[in-house]
C-alpha cells in the first residue's frame, strides 16, 4: 500500500486500517484524515505527532493509559491487540522466567502507583533485559519527565506500525 492508496481511502477504511497506529486511540487517526493528501508517509506521521503534541497534558496521559502493561494481564489472557501482541512477543515478554515475570509485575505496579499511567516503551527496539533495566531506572524520574518520555515511545511505536502497514503490500 503506497501513500497514494492511503490518500484515496474513505475515512471508514482509513480508520479501520490505520486506527491502531497509536494503541487503542483511533480518534487520532480519524482526526488526521482531514489533513489528506499526505505527500509521504513521513508527512502522515508528522500529522499524528503534531496532533499528540497539541493535546493537553491530561490527553497525553490518556494516550499512555490506553497502553497495556508489558507482560501484563492482557498478555496472559490473550486479549492484546494484534500489534501489541507481536511487539510484546518479539521482545520476549511472553517468555519471561518466573523471577523476571515477578520483577516485571512489581516494577510495573510501582511505576503505575507513582505516575498514574503505565510504563510505555517501544518493545520492538529492546530485549527483555533492557526493558527491565529501563523500567527500573525510569521509576526514579519525575512525573513530567516520564509523561514526555512515554509519549516519545508512543511515537516510536507509531512509526514502526505505520511502516509495517504502509510499506508492505499485505493490508489491502
Ligand atoms: N506498555 C507498553 O510499552 N506497551 C507496548 N509497547 C509496545 O511496543 N507495544 C505495546 O503494547
């Protein structure tokens, strides 16, 4: 699917196909549709990024809260979105040993209690050791720093999801 095909999509299809580039936030995809035609994939990605940046801090936290915990209950119960499942499986979240699983659960909980939103990281860019190390380190940050850091990670996840949807042929 190339960018011309993306630009030709009616909004129903645009949201169906691209609605989860930001996890469980199809409203973002639906909003940027009105910015068509996009000159390139990078321009579409920039429109999404600008929409996110224009949100109040509460809206940014809302985006973070739409993300499932890494190795959390949605992974255990099989209720992750397809994209999130692939990302979590690829970084080894489904294959933690019992020590790693309990450390992950404890740190995820500590992070959520401290900040009021979940730890978000672009899982495809990290392995499980690295994710645990970052989770532990980021628990020490200030809330505003973590809000911004989490949103940076959301944008990295969005970048990779967009690339795999638009730069491959298998979605239309
Ligand atoms: N909590 C969190 O980081 N979740 C995610 N990260 C990622 O790459 N996919 C996710 O669902």
